[in-house]
């Protein structure tokens, strides 16, 4: 599933540049993640980069936007035409 930012976000901005899909942006009150662009870092990194850098653990799995490896790969291919996914053998679903 995608991940989401909860209201304990302190707007530090650390997560935004870490996302390989540019899925994170400043929202009206806290940073937000576009679930259509979040691949749970599948295709790039073994673990969720935004969750790793958040100093207050304000990024959590988004139960309302479930994904399988197949749907994550489909998002990856749509966002990055021509690019081959990497590190998939090390990939771990966020929160597991
Ligand atoms: S989990 Fe990865 S792809 Fe999803 S928002 Fe965070 S950094 Fe971006
Ligand atoms: S790293 Fe965490 S606290 Fe900082 S903007 Fe992102 S979600 Fe908010």
C-alpha cells in the first residue's frame, strides 16, 4: 500500500527530497503523499525512504490504498517509462 503522513508531522520537509517518485509535497497544514505516485519505494530502494528519514515517525502505511507487488510495479512503470526496477530482491513492505 501507499504510505501516508499523519498529523504528528512537524513540517520539517526531510521526506520530500527522498522520494524517488516526487510523491511528497507540502500540503495545507502538513506534508502529503499522493497515493498514485507512492510505490512504497519498490523499484528503487529496499525500504521506504520517507519513513526512514522522518524524525517523528509521522509516516505510516495507508490502509485505504492497498497495493500488491503487481500494482506497485505498474505504478513504477507508469511513472518511469523505460527504467528498469532495481533492488526488488531486497524490498520490504513498509511496516513489516
Ligand atoms: S514510500 Fe517511497 S515512494 Fe512512497 S512516498 Fe515514501 S519515499 Fe515516496
Ligand atoms: S519527515 Fe516527517 S515530520 Fe518531516 S515533513 Fe516529512 S512527515 Fe513531516
